[in-house]
């Protein structure tokens, strides 16, 4: 387990693309949440169609991840991260 620098988005993305990560953050409604997530290509769902949606650029403080427990995409506000651990 490695603690990742929560101020370094590049380091977080690198960890997510090679491993499962556990992140703790504060949700928009003020609740704290712990989530296991990844960006490992082998763990992501297959894309159904390339033409369903345009991809939009996220603001620099947002990070799009795949939630392993909920089996869906989530957006994390990196400004509200408490911990980021590479498993």
C-alpha cells in the first residue's frame, strides 16, 4: 500500500492506471465517503458505442474514476480528498 500525494493529479492518475486505489473524500453534500476505484484498462467496462456521447474536458480539480463496488463512473473533486492509497 502506498500513500499517494493528493496534490499531484498526475501521480494519482498513474496509480489508478496500474492498480486499485482506495480514496477517501468529502462529497458535495458534506458526507465523507471511502471508495475503491481504478482506471486499469482491464477493469473498465467495454464501450458500447463511440458515438453515444462527446467526451467533455473536466476542470483541473476533477478526476473521473471507475468505482469498483458500484460498477460505474464517478467524478472526484481532488480539492476534497482526504486520503489516496494505492493498493
